C-alpha cells in the first residue's frame, strides 16, 4: 500500500504577533507527506518547484523519507510563494501575498512508479491540477482532498468538479461556510456532501474537528497547547495523519475514520509548535502514540446516569 500526495511545495513567509519567519519550507504537499511518512513507508510527492528551490529544503523532505521522484524542477522558474499573517487570536489569518510562479503552468506527469498508488491525497492546490493527478492514478482505493479560500474564490466551478470525484473532503470552518454559502456548519456540511464527498471533515482550528458521514457526526477535540508558534500547515499535517492512519488500519470503516481524525489532530498539534515543518522531522512513534493517548483522555466522558435515576 502507498500514499500519493499532490500539493504545493513552497517558500512561506509568516508573521505572527510574537515573531516571524522568512521563506521557510512550506506548501501543502510538504506538510502532508512529512506527516503521513510517520505512518507509511511509501509516501510519494507530486509537485513542482523552481530553480531557486534550495538543496537544503529538498534534503529536508528526502531525510523525512518522502519519495521525491514526482517533484518536478522548472530550472528557469520561481517556486510558489505564500505570505501569511496571523492575528493575536492565531485562529485568524490573512493571506498577504500568493505568487503561483511555476505552479501557474504546472502540468503533472506522474512517474510510472506512482500509478499504482492506493490512497490519493489531493492537497490544497488548483483543482484542475488535482484532477490531472487523480486521472493518472490507475485505481485508487480512497481519494481525499483539501482546498483553501483562494481556490473557492478563483476557481469555483473547477473545485465543484473535483469535489464530485473525491471520497473524503477536508476543509476548515470558514471555508466550509464560504463554499456552501451557509453560516450554519451542520447545514453547510450537508450542502457540501451533496456536492460529492461521502465523508466530510471540518477543521475548527483550536476548537477541534467534526467528521460527517452518512451514519453519524463525530467531534474530536483539539489539544490544548501552551506553546503555539506557527499554525501554518496544521491543516495539511492533519490530512497527512488521517491518510497515514487509514493506510495503517487497512480499512475505511467508520471507526478507522474516527481514529484517523484523532491522528490527524495529533499531527496538527505537533506542527504548530514550531515555524515550518521542522517539528515533524523530530517526532518519534512514541511521541505520536503518547499524544494520541492524551487526546483520548481529553475527550473521555464518564458514564452518564439518566436524570430520574440521579434524583431517586
Ligand atoms: P494550512 O495552514 O494547512 O492551511 O496550509 C498552509 C500551506 O498552504 C502553506 O505552507 C502555503 O504554502 C500553502 N498555500 C497557501 N496558499 C495556497 C494556495 N492557494 N494553494 C495551495 N497551497 C497554498
């Protein structure tokens, strides 16, 4: 079994009220693959960078164990660049600049060795490129996708077409409201599921995540942290942890999805503790297992006794 992830590989500049970082390694595919790699030996990246992409960043991904055969280099072009600014409430952020650069003309051509991928993660990227990748994979077992307000606003029709082809869609709460044109999250979820994805996950930053399926709604907590440095990449690390767990559990039943949401939240909780994806490189399996256990304890609700019995 293998996981394929397509997305951006980027230079990110990040400002928060407490510090900043300039042109660090970023991009949806970087965070997604580095997170998934903790669960799966065979994680394949599809993306594009320019001739300005430093060897050091390439090594970061390679040392993280990510297969880079599908990372194209446009020697004459510049790497995708994103500049984000977080507010005092770090759940709020503004995009100050997005430069597509080499992404604007990217036509992915998958290496032969990628065509048999089992789980396909369409990371945050132009929805037409997401479909170009999906069309090339022979017979994926499970297709996940993510997006961002940029694509909801700039390529709404193309995004709808991609949505009709995915099993599981992962999106944050503000984007869910925008996409569905509906302020109530439960009603927004139902509208988005009508667009195609059977499973929908709505991430709510430091308020956890909601999983919507045909059968039920599941609510996962977020981990209370006292050292959040940079929330960038949390959504992509979430997707990587989810895909990784689904790969490990070898099944896509409702329990595996629920556990996947917890492992996604675990990976997101680690990534925000440092600028860029560095924290993902230092993690051990014990770190991940212990934090997953803490999540379980955090959400444990004791047995509830009916009110009439309590009063008797
Ligand atoms: P997240 O914090 O999980 O929403 O993802 C942030 C990452 O997405 C950053 O590393 C950016 O480089 C990347 N990014 C920002 N804007 C876009 C976009 N329009 N399309 C694809 N990736 C993007």
